[in-house]
């Protein structure tokens, strides 16, 4: 459905929002913490793919060690999950 996005160097929640906006193909202003993933036209498989891509793109992010995909419904849930684990966001370098 979506092409692999080119990695950048960023270290904040805004980088996650931008990654999601690029994945979905919409303007960043439509991706807020209160945005439901289903409102972004993501079915359960797209949501799972998005979380896997976020794990691949950002160092230290792991959704499935302590939670299930079903517990993540909002963009803010993704960001809180990362923040609650004290993960310092850094995008992987292009290899």
C-alpha cells in the first residue's frame, strides 16, 4: 500500500506524527494525538504494518513486547507507548 519512507534524523514525537502522515499520504495537520487510526483509513492490517514500520524506522521502539496492536487506537497511543518506555527517538540511518 505504501512505499518505504526515507529515514531522517529526528528525535521527538513530532517525527512520529510526520512519519504517520507520510505513511498515510495526508497533511501533517490532520495527524494529532486525538486522531483515531481508523479515521486515517487504516484497517487493522494497515495499523499493524504502520507499527512494524515505526519499529523498523525508530531505534528502540517495540510495540509487541508489552502491548498488543489492539490496545493502540489513537496516534497519541503510539506516542504515549514510546514515551512511557523512556525511548529516546532516533531514526535509523539509511543503509
